[in-house]
C-alpha cells in the first residue's frame, strides 16, 4: 500500500487500536495504534485473514469487500473502526 495524501488524510481521523492477523503458513500479527493517548491493554478491533486470502488481496486477485462478505476476513470488536481503516486504506491514489 502506498501512503498517498488521500490515504494519510483519511487515516488521520482514525482513533483506536487494531490487531491485524494473518493466520497460517507465513502468518504474522501487526498491532497499529491510531490517534493520541496511551496504547490500551487490548486492541479495540481484531481483523483476521488466512494467508491464502491475504496473498490474493495483496495481488489484487481478491476484492476486499468480496473477501469480507465471503467470510475470508473476520472482524472482532469495533466494526466502525475496522470500516474507517478499510476506507482509509482503499482511498483513491
């Protein structure tokens, strides 16, 4: 993902802590804290995706909305925060 001006502006409005998990072979976890204030003990939202879907998303073979609606992306916690991040990441170049 390129950090374009539009994406930076969209993500600047986000407040919360997100854990992004890729499960399976080659998986990893990333914790991202948006906004001011201390890092909370637990993330506000957890987004999980399997490694195969993650690779397909990265290559553009899988549309993020289709992945979510098809159950390949799971969200636990604050759905509004997850949507804000998704919209920020998907903002036009």
